[in-house]
């Protein structure tokens, strides 16, 4: 099992490329950069994470909170997420506040959906994860100019649905909508390493 110091080092190495060269730390633990909050936050990007109760959203929220490139972090989930918001700070994430969570943001990250379980076929997974569309309608209405990152199983299908939602709203910009596949790339690299 990995100790907390090793976990912090690993997370810092993973996110090191995101840190600006003039990044100043409050103090040091094991590393000289990346393991605690910046002293002075400069005006940076505003980010909303939609879906913080799942396995990706919660650690992603912690990493964004620690990163000095982001000056505002809004969390939203259709499920009340008191543990996540307590970990980050005292934020309200109730459903009627989707518009408030999205207003004025530069980046919206949606790490939602259900992972594939034993016995599930891709159609089952797609039908469950397509519920994200209601959130996308909120994005198209509240903040059509934001960059939207989708992290969800069957990402190519979810991005296609998102494209249709934004096109119907008249706010589609192919440069603003992205499907994130890094998790799949990491998994593939791990399997490749085990084969060698």
C-alpha cells in the first residue's frame, strides 16, 4: 500500500507540468512544489466540475483546488456531495444552482457516468451515461463560450451527443468541446507494460 507521502509525490509529479515557473509554496513537506496551496493566487481560470461524487471527480477537484492556475472552483452534482465539498471547502452543490455554478466560468469538466460493470454491454453503458445531456443543455444555455471537457465511458458517443445538444442551442464550437481519453491511455500503457 502506498503511503500518503508517496501519494503526494506521485500526484505532484503528474501535475508538475501544470505549475507555472514562478509558483511559490507556503511551506514544503517532501517536495519543493506541488504538495500544498500557493501563497498568492493570481487571477486565473474559473473552472466548474460537474460530477464530483465519482472516482474521477473527487480527486480532480482536489487537484484543481491545489493548482494555482485556477482562481475559482465550483462543484456541482445531481447527488448531494457533502464529503467532497467538506474536503474542498464549504460549497453548496444543490441542483437548482447549476446556473450559478456555470456562470462566468472558463472551463467546465464533466467526469460523470457509470463505469462498465461485469455483464454490461456498451448499449447499457451508453443508455445510463446519456443522462449527462440535461447538464449539457444547462451549459449551452448558461455559458455557451466555455471549454467543455467530457470524461465519460464511451467518450466518442457522449461527445457526439454533446455536439448535437450544442448545435440545437446554436452555440456549437468544435474548438470548445473535447472528450478526454487520458484515463484510457494510462490503462492501455499499464497493460502494455505488464505484457512486456
